[in-house]
């Protein structure tokens, strides 16, 4: 169990744990360095809002926001979000990611991450039937006027913990046999 999973477990029964999660997320060294901040998390974790400030810390050679900073600020959100929505019986991983830059940014950018009840129900049904699922989710980085500066597409893997461990064990045995 990672340090962050341990913290999430520690605060699992705290009232308004989504607020505690936001503070912990923003204080974590791996996230602070992105210049991104989680500015809101809904109580059910189905909505996260992120703001990426533009400053000298994330300005590139051309004086615009560094693309790596944009991506790093949104990278962990879907996985953390789903890990909080689903029970600990599930494992969630990023598989692939693509970022499409639309225009250079010299201002703060925002990203809204949403999962609907229907999406969550579909994911759980797919995992129940197939033991694992890979699906695509995207998020736009926009300014206050909602102009799109970048789009991030992610492929996310979900399975049951039991199936994932069995799959790892099978791969390990196959490697040993080769």
C-alpha cells in the first residue's frame, strides 16, 4: 500500500473526507511541483476541478506554459478519482495518454473531471462480466472563458484486485518457464 493509499484509508471515515483529500493532494510533493491545484472535489468524488497557475515556475523558453506542466497537473486525477469512487476491490491504472496542444497559454488553465452514475455503473458491469476493462476518458484544459488550450486523452485500466493478482502470477510463471 502506498503512502497516499494509507492516508486515504486513514481518513476514510472522517466527515467531509473529500475536503481532507483535496488538502492532502495539494500538499503532496509530487503534485505541488506541477503548479496545479485541486480546487474542488465533490463529496461523491465524481467531480474534480483543477487549476494550473501560470508563473515563472512553469514558463517555457517561449514564455508560455510548459506542456509538461499542463499534463502533469491532470495526469493523476482520473485514477485517484476512480480509486475513491470504486471500492478497494478494484485496481485502477493509467495505460496510455495523449495530449493535444491547441494554443499556447499565458494564463491560468482549468480542467473539470466528471464521471456520471451511468459511466460508473457501466464500468462496474464490464469489470464484473470481463474481469477487466480499458476505456478512454478525456479532459480539456481551458481558460476562464472556456477557450480550449489543450486536450488530454487517457486510456484507463480497471480490474478486480483478485483478477489482477492472478494475471500477474500467471505472467510471472510464464516468464519463469521461458
